[in-house]
C-alpha cells in the first residue's frame, strides 16, 4: 500500500521507535534504581546506608601549676611544678581502647632564690617501677608534693604517679622523688603517700 503524505504525518517510524525507547526507559528505571542499593533494614526504603565515623577523639587530663615552700635547717626552699598534657609524646591507648595524651611534669627547686634542681619528668622516667604489661597503656597521670613527709626537714619529697588515665581501672604506680639540699635526687616506689588535694580543704574532716 502506498503511503500518503497524510499517513506519514501520523505514523513516522523514527518517532515510533523513539517513543518506544522512552516508554521502556520509564518502566525499567525504578527497577534499576532498586537493584543498585541494598539495605538490611526495610525501614530505610532502599536508601544507601553510610557507616558512622569512628570516634578518634584524644582525651587529656587537667593541667596543674603549683608552688610551695619548705624550711630545711636554716634555709628556705621553694618548689614549683607544672603538670600538663604533651603533644610531642606518643598517644597512650589504654586497655579499653580509649586514647589519651601523655603528660610531662616540670619540677624546679630553689634554695633562697637560687635554682638547685630542675628536671622534666615523663612516664619514661619511671619505667623501672612499672610492670611491662601495664607500661604501654599507662601515662604520667599525677604529680604532687608528698604531704606525709612534711615533718622531714632534711629533703624535699614529691610523688609522681604512672597508671591508666581512666582512674576506674585501678592501675597506678606511685613513685617518690627525693630531692636533697645539694640538688641530688633519687626515686623509689612509694608505699604510704598523701598528696596535695585538688581542691583546698578536700582532705580536712568536716566539722561535726
């Protein structure tokens, strides 16, 4: 049958092919989209699940700065220590996987204004006193004057504590630092200690 111009106007093979392609595309697009995303939760409506970011936060202990004085013989001795987190030391990861900054303590002792002792202490200063199994997960967690030795008028005594930064873990090693009037110093494992309170009057019994 011969096609007339009017027939060609209403039936164009190229238009028919294009229309069929468009129809098939519209019909199968939703199926393709649903095949491209998977979810174990039907309430997500086939949305793409993105894993939450891991918690890589690093915790720090409080910084402290203290001064004190001790009378030894006929001379006055003053001390100053600064305890602070350090960004230059390796990060400590405790048994629970929590990350902490390690700390440093700078101690200076003066005799009537003249410096006789100055030292920077870190966890590594006390490795001989720490069990190997606890060393990696421990940090220098405290530094203070040893109040149980206030009646000792021959030397100055301080307490450095190495342990798990999470105090609930119960892992801590108190080490006593003894500074002589000559400026010489030594360390030993502390047995009976009392350190300065973080808040004034904290170690004073309340009035009854």
